[in-house]
C-alpha cells in the first residue's frame, strides 16, 4: 500500500514516513500543495495523508480542487487544527477522515487500513473506480446499476486493472493474463484491447492511462475528459 504524505515540516515528514514504512507502507513525501496536486493527478499513492498548513496551495483548497475534478483518492487530514469547525471544514472540503495532532500512531495506522479496505471494496466484495464497479462474487462489471458487456479478453484485462486503481500493471503481466495459452499472440495485441476498452469506459468516469515503460493503469477521468 502506497501513501502520499503531504507535510511541510521536514522533521515530521521524515519521522512519520519512517514509522509508516516500518508498518509495511510505501511512502512518498511531498512538501507543498502544488506539487501534491500534480502527484495526486498522476495517481501517486493509494491514500493521501494531508496537513492543512502547507505552502503553495493550502490543504483545504487542495481537497476542493481534487474533488471538483472527480479524483477519488482517499484523504486523511492530519493537522494541528483540531477544533470542531476545522474538522467540519475539512470533511466538507472532501476529506475522508480527520485526525488532529498530536496523534497516536496506532490509531492512524488503523484509520489508514480501514479506509483502504472500504475504498478497495474488500468489505463488501466490490472493487470500484468512479462509476465502474466489479463484483468479485459474480465476476460482472457494472456502470452504476447497468451491467457492462466485454469480450473475455477485455474482461480479463480490466479485471487486472481494477484490482488497484491508480497502480500500473505492466504490459507483460497483462499479456500473460489475457493470452495465457496462446503462443502465437504478440505483445502488441494488448494495445488493441486497451483501445477498445477506452471507448467502452468513456461514460463510466474511468480511463485507462498509458505509462510509458511501466504499463497501464485505471484511474478516474480527468475533468477535461469527462463527457
């Protein structure tokens, strides 16, 4: 699990990132709001831990910006602003959880894991990305309440991507999953399937992004591309 830690206090950032890494998380540190916005748009991290008092673009405006663009990455606000009004403002701006400093590391760990479980769908057998969802029990994809039809190869590729929205899956791994027994298939065939899926996913609010040298990832559509 990968966390984007947005905290301008370098000592706090180093200490917290080390503590989280000891608990099994991968951590990327970011020290100002504009840099954080860029990384969130690039789907860096399964979850964001956000201080509100950051330079460039403060935490509340950062939250408002990403939610207005329909970026659904879970966000835990971790800040010295602990008053009820501050909590309400943070949650209303789009935070999924709010924890005031000083905090207990065990409580932060528990909140991170609970939020990631809810967002990944492991509590209800669902995996989701914007309006697209996959029911593991039935193996079916839905756009809101409407079932979606895919070819077996499209289904296999999309299933691999929705396991971790925002995480790249290599073209080689997708090839093994989509063409497990076909010795004559070419690696470039994956590009054809991705092209067809992109057309079918337009209305769902999701898109498949190409990361050169890394593979493909499924993410919430950027605002400029939404229908």
